[in-house]
């Protein structure tokens, strides 16, 4: 099944590139916070993450949570706010039926409270692990519980409760996935390491392009193409370094064996721009993505 897919930049933060990518520049660069709008013929409007929202400032107004804001300075221009970008597609936040949560870092969930009718899908282990952490350890892991709606648990579903089976071609190098709606349109795949059990998403877009939304499994296409790990300070905010390196190796294998798959990290501006350019142009020959 083909699904309409649109990628938004919903805010950005700044950080040193070299911390996120071995051999990167010793310079502060902007990291966009990607949100995917997916339109399913039966399930309606679906979001993959929410990006930043003004509520992030409220949740980080006091110490110790304010340290989060200092560590990753955030910008959210009015034109990038989620409500504004949804409106350009004829949608309101209330029209969102499902929100698929890659993981619970603030730059991925800051807008959850703005989705009054959405059901939320996450990996069970991802949320349970964070909720069990003491406040300061949770903060170090990017966890701001104030961003969750009061009725979050009543609206929560677990991706790992969906049917599990080997991923179809061309994503089979990633192993097993969960068929979220039972129709083969959206597969959740575990990409642990950065977070306890990060949720990646496999789908075919309206142009019949195979896509993997890989969230923060890496921060740059250079990381999975060349197996370039982050610098050591990144380990301080990585949940499981060994799992992270294994996940990156899986992405590297996928990129090598199925170069026509559009692998899109949530904070890689080059990947977001490349995908948008591809969807506004005729479909390239298989393997064309490998050379960019």
C-alpha cells in the first residue's frame, strides 16, 4: 500500500557537529526536528513524532530541567510550528488520528498535548524504562514527563503488541517488524541504543519509494553510509552504546544492500532536503540514492 508522506521541520536545536559525527566540524550547526505527516486511506492523518512546541519552554522553565534547554538551544519560528504546517495541508491538530512516537525525548514529543483526539503508539519498553528512572537520570536521558497529556495512558497503544513478522523487501536487512494496522502499510521496527527501544518506521510513499524513518538511530546520512559514530561525549546521553553501534551497523547493511531505500534520520537536514527533492522529481533508477 502506498501512503502520502510529507516531512516537516518543526523547530531546531543547535549543537557541535563533531559531537554527533566523527570527523565533523568543530562548529555549532542547526539540527532540524523532523515530523512526518502520513495519510492512510482508512486510518486518516497520522504523525510520526511532533517535533518541538512552545510547551518545551514551560517544561524546562525551572532547574534541573532548565539544563536541557541550555544544552540544546532551541528555535521554533512561527512558520515552523506544527499547527501552522498542518493548516497548509488542510488539517488541524484535532484531525490527527494517530501519533507514532519514535522515542520520548522532548524534541520528538513536545507537541503531544496539542493533539486532543490522537491515539499514541510507542514501544512498551521505551516508556517503561524512562518512567522507572529517578528524576535526574531521566533528565539526562531526555525525559520530560510534563510533556505527556494527562490522559496519555488511556490513549496509549504499544507497537510491540501488533503482529510481528519478518520485514518484507527491501527492508529485510533490519529483521523483524510490527505490522501496525495489519495491512502491511506501516511497520514499526526496533532501533534501540539512542533510547531504550526506539521505534523506526517502514513504509512506501505515494511515489512507491521505500522509506525508513529512523529517528535518532543516527544524526547524519554520513553516519550510516560510512559507519561514522558520534564522538565520545555523545555516549553520556546514549542509553545503550553497544545497542547504538549495532543499530548503526544494521542501517549500514540496509543502505548497502538496498540503496533505493530512503533512510531518513530525524535531524539530518541533507536527508530531509534530499527526500523532498526526490518526491518533487520523477522516480530515479534503483540505487540512485547511494551516490548523493
